[in-house]
């Protein structure tokens, strides 16, 4: 049967039962989607969070009470990037769980290779970690508009050992109380594979609870944990698969308004739902 969907990439899997595959993108409101969904389900191909993504309209972002923010522009790695030296230098790992990675926290400025290429972006991230950096002028605008909940933290030139001139870190200080609503989330766990290529799931032996990043829809939080919070906060809850663990950064509607009014670029703003 031919549906006329453009295939992006064909790939071979030798280690799972789906030996030949392909990638394609399709929107849920595409008239062909019901047919595609039928084909996938008749072939018993599961659709996971890793396969899906949610695009929000400008209106949805502008009318959200709170959004999750994360970089959409990435430049380089935390330095020195080999042998985990960056982690020893900038993060405290005494409390980090050796099994699931939670409780890794920043203790000192992050070192970067050089002044980053920002292109048309005002914000940026680096690979491996989820910290947010911004051009100096961004901080002036945030402060002038009374945005609260962050420290302006230097980023260090890793060879010269001096602060970079063009960007600084937007370091978010406050943390919400626990409470992400788990009803549409998948718990991260230890994934294994049997001799028959069946994927197995077991809870982390450390007992920690952490969630896989959501592909479809919105993260949900109870409204009452936002009561007296500043405009930028970290979640108490941790997200990420395997050993990767991150606390999300959430931003108020006031932050979104400033971001939009200044036509800033370099962050994704994804509405969350308060219940
Ligand atoms: Zn753990």
C-alpha cells in the first residue's frame, strides 16, 4: 500500500526484531495519520515518547501560565571535555547517584572553549548538560523588566581562565516542591534485552524515581506549588533516561512576554499545564 509519505532515512537494525526501518515525520492532524497509525498498530510497532514531539503554536505559548524553557541553539561542550574533567571542575558529584545520575549539581562556573558563535541567537546551551547561557544584553533586559529567580554567573575561558566577554550563564536558583503529575509520564528504568531480543524493564536498584522526557502533550504540575515562586524555577523532579538526569527549568508568563517582545531566539518555550 502506498500513502505518499516522504521517508527521511532508511536504516537497518541488527539487534532488535525490527530489522529494517525508516524515519518519517507526520503531524497528528495530517489527513494521512489515521491510516499510518493503523499500519503501525497492525505491524505491532509501538509509538514511544522518543518517537514523538509536540509543536506549540505562538498563541499557545503566549497564553500559557508557565512554560518549560530549554536551549534550541547549542555550541560546544563543557570543558575540559575529556575524562570527565569538566564534571569535577564545575559540578558536585558527591551526592550524584551512581545508578540513575540524579543530584548532580553545579558548584562552580562552567568552562567553555571560546567566545561562542551565537548567529542570530540570544540564548544558547552546550551539549551534555542543560544549562542556559545568554548574551550580556539579555540580562540587562531581564533585570529591567523585574524578572526574578536567577543569578548572572560567569562562563570561563578554559585556557585563559578568565570570564568570557560575550555571554554569561542564566543560573536558576529556586526549586519547586515535588509534585510533577505522573499520569502521562513514563518512569525511567533499567532497560535490558533478552537472548530473544525482547526488551525488558526493571526499576532502578537505587529506588529513585525519574521520568523519561515526554514526547506528546504537556507536562502537568499542581498549581499550588507555584504560589510564591520567582519567574524562573527548577523542578524538584528529575527527568532523563539511563544515567542522564536533569531538573527542568520553568519560566512564568512574565518571562515569556519579555522573550517574545524582544524577538529573542535560542530557547524552546513549551507550555506546561497547571492543575
Ligand atoms: Zn538513583
